[in-house]
């Protein structure tokens, strides 16, 4: 069969694919939009919209319209659509004889004819001619001239000419070897297989190849043993030797294999002239195919493409038809799972522009694609989350304002002046469940409380409302004993949790500190539920009150709370706070408490006319993560003063 | 999920290893993982290892409280181990240390 016929068939096959891609409706519309945009100087999107509108007005399929537009415009510019096969045929027709040689095997490397062995120029002239030829050649070539003894036997060889690439194991260049004897330079080669081959070729004049044979170098620093192949050809009266060092070849192959492995790469080659398809090891790995089976035929390779990505390949085939290098990412299904593949495809053309080889470098980018997709999904979720948080925040803020109006100035209660400040979290979405209570109770006493519901948002705000109102109601109707109040609040929160018990939601827990002050005696009785103890500052010294036992609210069905006591004197300042004031993610609680203690020390060491306002003014630090509620109280003199 | 891993031990102990910062951003997810693990395996002992936890906010504490309850629901013993000093302080302040088997 005519090999040219095969080549034509392959080109025709390519043409058919390109044509198929060109007639793909989406591709047509895309190209028409692009061309139109180029002509009209508008954006591709506008051209696209225009074509859609026009097709609609004319009542035609947009794809047929696009095809017409393309035909008209490409016809005018006179290019682009002629097929590869036609172009090749046109190129072939004028002189089939000439093309038969050049067109059929364009990429064939030069195969030098064996130099004529006979008519050797006399003396050194031919050796110099060989040297000039070798000067232009890559690889390692050495011309050896035999040395004969009196009986006509070959005893040794002289280095007569060498190509520039010749550098031996001890670093000597070819030029440094010239004129020297083989026995002197490479004694270990004597009487070995290469040595024998030389003798035979000198005898019969036939080229030989020896190797790979191990060569042991006498040089100490050189590799202990390397593999050599020598091609021996008779030239003139000497021997032309071409040396191939296999360690280098192996290294190169290993480097390529390593690169393929590291980069999840593979390359393939399709020779349009011979029809041969070559796959690298990496490509077999990507397609999970046994190299013993040989490359997958092209049709089968393409059939692995995930259906959704066929248009992508169509676009690529179309671009390929226009002579562009293709860089395309699509998905294939291999052994039941999907891989993301990036392929860069290019063509080697002969001097007449005719394609002779198609190269593809293929990379498995599944890992990158997968994490990119996951990232996109996470971003989407985050965005949704943010939106719902923003909506929730509005409700939570409103709820908090309704439930917990913050007094602007100090509150005067029997025998006690109280000031409250609420510092919202820096992040607006973290409006929380902090609350306070300060109100008179029976027998002239005053009840003070600060609490903190775990979590943020509507749920926390709702729990905060429940706790605060319950405390206010219970303290008036049932008991003003701090421990009993906390016991009740715990039961309330725990039961509330079970009323709407959903396993998927976190339980609502809360902490609180409740104190009852008797103005007549200055006595303070207090209890806490998992909450930091109050701070008492007196004459420049601030201490944390010794905390009694008491677990946080909502954790246990029943809980016991112990009472603790203290005395307030005029000039003292009592501080109840939620842990947003001292709790910071990256420092210890003690470190967070220290600046608060310093401010308190200062306030009671050098009292001003309005210590509470000054204190709260200085504790304005806002915690980025948590809201904070501070309640400061100081006993009023028996007869209420007029300072703040 | 990076902040919690679940190891069942053959003797009926469910070991839950938490890591990093447990706060409102991941508490829900961790809570779900733990609930499912306890429901699936019905262990006799639930053990929470806090050695790798550097920070907990109040929702993190809620996760521990709920784990304690979930263990109680399947009649399992509940223990928390290896909190760093700061977390131990926090568990004492919240009055949970004793119930968590910490002193």
C-alpha cells in the first residue's frame, strides 16, 4: 500500500474532526461572535447578543445564521477554511516525484551514508578532512589509526581525530588525546571486546557495534564502572568510533520519568506519516493502562472524555484546525473515576507547512481542580452563611435593645450607685447574650446580677431575655437569695433545653453572678454559676472575691450553689463583669485581668468626683470576639450625696 | 474535619481527641461528630482528650457539656483529660471540673 495514501487518510481524518468541530453549533456561534466583534470593534458578548437577537427577528436557528455569517466573513477574508487535505493535495500535485521524497518522510534524521572506505586521501590530509567533519558533529566520535608491528599485526591505535563532544572520564578533551596511543590512555580497553571488534573490522571492513560493555576506568575519581556502546566503522585506513555512554542515557531517561511523576505529566506523539502512536510512561499512568498493551487508539482515548466536556474538546479541535497550539482542560473517566486533564497539543510541520506530527503533553490536574472546586463550594457556603448572619444580627441587636435597654447614666438604688456598660463585640455578627440586672428587692436590699449566655445571635439573645426576666420576676415574687435564684435559673435553662430538644443543636448554657446588697449593713451576699467572681477594689487595692462553688446554668438537671459574703465600705468599688472583658484568645486570663485590676486600683487610690463614670470610660476596650457587660457599683454615704 | 477525631477502643472506650481552637465557628460541627459517634458506638466510657486544644470559648464549653449529657444518655462514664492550665482554670470557673473527672 502506498504510504502516502495512509498519510492522506490520516489528514482527511483530522480534517473530518476539525470540520465536525467547526459545525458544532456552539463553536459556530462562538466563532461568528468573535469574528463579528473583531470587524465591528465591539465586545464579543455584544456580538453574541446581537446574533441571538438577529436570529430571533429573522425566525431562524441562531446556528445556521452564525454559519452564514462565518461563511460570508471568512469568504471575504479568503482564509481559514481550506482543509488540511486540500492544502496538502495542492502542494503535492505539481511535482509528485519531488514531494514523494520530501513530503513522505520529512522529519527523518539524516542517515549518513557510510563513508567510502577505499579511496583514502594520502597522508594526513584525509585525517584533517575527517577532523573538520567531526568538528561539526554532535556526540562522541573518535578516529583511530592502527599501529602495526613489523609482522603486520595491529599492536595499538593512535587517536587521530575527535569530535568536540569527546571528553573522557578524567576530563581530557579529544584534542588532548590526539596523537597519543590507546594503550597509554585507556590500557584497560586492550584485549577486551572493543579491542577485538577493531581487529575484526580492520580485517573485513564491515561496521560493527559493541556493547553495552562495562568499562573499568583506571582513574580513581571516575565512576567505578560505566557502560559503553561503541559503533565502529572503517574510514580510510582507520576506524571511526562513535561512543555512547549509557549512564548518561539512563540518567536522562530517569530525569524524564522523575519529571513525569512529580508533575503528573505524560507525553504522547502521533506520527501522521507512519501512523505510529507513542506514549510515555507517564501517559500510561494517567490513563491507568498497562504499557504492555500499547497506547490506546485515538478514538478510544477520546471516548473517555466526560460528556459535559465534549464541547471543550470541540472548541480545541477547531482551534487546532486554525493552526493554533491547543491548551485545554477537560475531564476523562478512567477506571470508574473522573480525572481532570490538561492537554497542550501542538503540531510539527514540514517546510511546506504540512503537519507531520502531533505532540501532546498531558497533565493530570485532578488534585488542583478538586481543591479549587472545594474552595469554590466553601466560598459559596461562607457567603450564604454571612448573609444569614447579617440578617440574624439585625434581629439579635433589636432583640437585645428591647430586652436590655442600657442606661446612659448611673442608676441610683437604695444605698448604692450603679453604672452599666455594654461593649458589643468588634464583629457585628457576634452580638451575644450578655445581660445585667440591678433593682431593689424586699427589705430595702438591692439585687445585682451579670450573666453571659453561651453562643451568639438570636438563640443566645432569646435565652438572655428568658434568664433576665425570670430573675427579675423571681427576685420580687419568690426569693432574693442569690443561691436559690441561680438554682431556679439552672432548672429553667435545663428544662427549656429539653422542651425543644433537638439533637442537632448545641445546648444553651449560661453563666451568671448574682449578689444581694444590704445597704443598712453594707453586707454583700453572692453566688455564682460558672461565672468569674466579682472584683472588689478598696483604697487602691483590688481583689477577686473568693469564689464559692457553683456550676454553669443549663449543664445539670439540678445544681447546688454556695453563698459567699463580703462587706462594702464607702469608697469601695465593686465590679461585676462578663468574661469578654478579660478573655482573649491569645493570652492567659490573668494577663487579661491585669489591666482591669490596674484601672480599678487607680480609681480607688485617687477617687475622683465621679469614679464609676471614670472607671467605665477607661474599661472601654472592645474584645473582637465577644461582647462584654460591665456593672460597677459603689456604696453611697448614708445620706445620698450629689456626686456621680 | 481537623478539630476532632474519634477513636474507638475495643474495651468499650470512645476516645475523642480535640485539637486547636474550639469556638463558635466549629463548635456545631464538632458537636455533630461527637453526637453521631456516641450514638453509633454506644461506648461504656467516653473520654475527651483536650491536650491539643489551645482555646475554647463558651460554645466550646457547651460542646463538652453536651458530650457529658450524650454519655449519660447511653449510661457511659464521662471523663475529660489533659486540659492545658488555662482550660483547667476555665473548667473550674464554670464549675465543670469535678463533673468532668478533673480536680
